């Protein structure tokens, strides 16, 4: 079997990686070089662009809010751009706290992050459903991203891998890779304490777990959530598997 690297060495994006190679419970694996997740793509160099062109990338799905995407816009040749905006609620809540004279602490930041992930489940299903629509409609390499490629992107990747019957511990492993790969902007150094920045610009198992618990408790479990909120019924899951899973070969 061909050897592929999960993290791609782009100069202008640190968290661009392949979801291929993960095992599904039926013995198949996620196809390499078909689905990618990333931080934002506005800083790509010409060499980066050529690398993505060599991948045959055809679609970019952007979960950034409207102000985020307007401030750091991009266009990739021959790549269709799809905006599915999810506004960055943690940033907004932090600004509101500062204006009210309240200090952000690490425990408060953790609570805000968990609330954000619960909101992905309940308030942003339409945007995540849009990703599945793209994956089912276009059988070609695709990348989805937000600003850091960790929260909105992390939840989307988790839902996709779980829909492909990748075990939850493997899904969590992929989610936590952000802490090894993502380079947060140096301009943030003086914006908050290191403890708060480590919460907001990294990921914790408890963040994604808060979302998964909301799927179970508030929506009747993964299969019902995928079907009723994300539009991915059993037939769609079978089609996803046909498109994005392959048998293990020697």
C-alpha cells in the first residue's frame, strides 16, 4: 500500500491534514488524498497552491464567520469555494466579558469552549449538513476549514469520521492532533494570559466530548442526529462509505 503523510508541509497553513488511513469498524479504511481538514488558507504561498493543485483539490468548504472570511479572503485556481459560516462565539463572548469589566480565566474559557461545542450540535447543524451535501454530490478531493482548523473543523471531522464508522477513540486521536500541528498567531501573545490562550487556541478532549454527549442526550444518539439534523440517513451513509472507504490492501 502506498505511503502517505497525514500532515502536509504547507508554509502558509500549519494544520492542513489528510483524513485518510483511519480504520472503519468493518475493516475498510478512509481513502487517502480525498478529504482534508485545515486552518484557514489565506496565507498560502504559490508553492503551497501548487501542492494543492497537485492533489487535485476541487472544493474548499469554509466554516469561518463572515467577518473572519472577509478579513482573510482567498481564492484558489480551479477550486470551488463554498462558505458555510459559523460565527466565532467564544471570541464574541470574550469581547463582551472584557467590555463588562470581567476577567477571562482558564476555567471560564473551558466552560465557554464546551458551550461552543454544544452549540455546534444544536445551532449549526445546517452548516455541517452542507459539508455532507458537498461530499455526497462531488466525488473529488475536498478540504474543509475554519480559522484555526480546530473547533468548527474538529467537530465536522468528528461527525464525518463517525458517519464512516471510524471508532470514537480514533476520532478523538485525530481531533487532538491539532495540539501538535497548529501554530497560533504570534500577535495573540499579549491579548490574554498564557493559561487562557492555551484553552482557546488548543483543543481538549472535554470539548469534543461535550458535543458528543449533547448528540446522545439531546438528539437520541449519533444515527438519529446524522439522519434528522445533518440529512445523512442510512442510504447516505452507505454512499459515503462507497465513496470514501476502501478495502485494506497488502
